[in-house]
């Protein structure tokens, strides 16, 4: 079932943002193409992380995702340029302590109808054109949800650190070495030449 969730009027342009809310599907940010004007129009909205299926290993999203996107209709095509921000907590990759994150992502995407020349040439598969992503839309609606989701996930650090000089955990007892040395005996230094050195007789013999 299609349900209009809100309208925004700017410079006499009425923008219809539509959400699909069937029982088994998350709400999505869909915009009716026919309601867009050829003037750039700013839209702002917020989403709960679960509405965008924001899931990342060892990351908890703590705040709503705030989105600001400028949409421009160019005949049948739609250009969307936007930003999304939220807050999250990740695990330090060395000591596993929580690391607060302020995540700020940007995206730029062109939406074209799946019945046009691009679709015939590319087989209706989304593709990259330079730094811009080209998406196909149908039923006269464009869905920004995936672009918003990806721009947030791509800004997450691969190896979060609580601080640059984090000492991490002891590999034997698991103690947090940021709080001080543990009681484990220091390991002997690995000498790659030790076996060869044993084959050489001591001098004087």
C-alpha cells in the first residue's frame, strides 16, 4: 500500500514523498517524479537506523539519520545531491573499548527511467559514470534509501581506534595494556638466524 507521509512546498513546488509500508518491508524514502519541478528543491527528513537497514559489524547506531537532499528534475531524469549524518559507537580494533563516531556521508546520484535509452544500453543495471552513480527507477518514483544507507556505511572506519597510541590487549591473558602492563612474562625475541648460528662453530675451535 502506498501512503503519503508528508508534503513540502518550496517556491510553489509541491513535492510528494511516499513511503511503502507493507507488513514485511521497511519504510523507504520514495519521491514522486511528477511532483518535482526543474528548479533545485531542498528536502529534509530523519530516519531511524532500522528503517534504512543500517547494520555493520561491531557498530551500534545510536541516533536518527538526518538527511538533507537537493533534487532536480531534468525532463525524465532526476539528480539527487545529499548529505546524511548520524552518531554511532564502534569497538576499538585493538582493545575493544567503545569508540564514539560522528558519521557524515555525502552522495550524488542520477535517476533515469528504466524504459529509456540508458536502460536499453545497460540492461537496466545501475552503474557508475565517473564519480556519479546512475540508478534506474520505475513507476514514476525514485527511491533514495539505498544511496543514503551506502553513504553512511562507506564513512565507517575499517579499524576504529579509541586513540592513536592504543596499546591493545595482551595476546596471552587479554589484559587491557592501556591500563598498565600485565603479569605475563615477556616473550623471547624471535631470531630468524638462530638455527643457522648454531651450525657455525665458535671461534677458536
